C-alpha cells in the first residue's frame, strides 16, 4: 500500500473548500452585472417615456408613476429649461449595489 502519503490526505477537500467561495463570488458578480445592465435599459426607456409624458403637459407625478412602474424604488427629477423638459431617474442595482442613472429630454408641446 504505497498510494498517497498521509500528508496529502484531504487535500482535495481543502482545495475545494478554498475554490468554492471564489467561484460563488464570481457567479454572483456576473449575475449582478447582467441584472444591472437590464435595469439600466429599463431605466433609460422609462426616463424617455416620462420625459415625453411631461412634455405633453401631464403632471410631474405622472412621470414618477411611470418610473415606479418600470423600476421599483427609482427616484425621479424633472427639470425644465426653456422648451425642453428633462427627466433624470436613478435606482440602485440590487446585487452589486451600484447606483444607475438615466436622463432623457423631450421638446415641450411635442407628441
């Protein structure tokens, strides 16, 4: 019986125990990045919709309602500069705790 020496016993388990948390962290970060990119697209799309809604003359509260329906927990700001209405929206990505921001503008009175 000359197989493995006693010094190597359990080395596979030890290596697995060290590698597993690293693999889990990489997978979680990857899932968080994919989730954040999807949320960023939804946030930009909703900001564009909200800017057009406010530019048509609807109240700012309607823009906030559109943002909340698209991305729960988002905050909305409306800014008017001359004939241009800009909506800025931000939200926190859930897994990686990254603050995402989107801004869209529309010409007031436009369709």
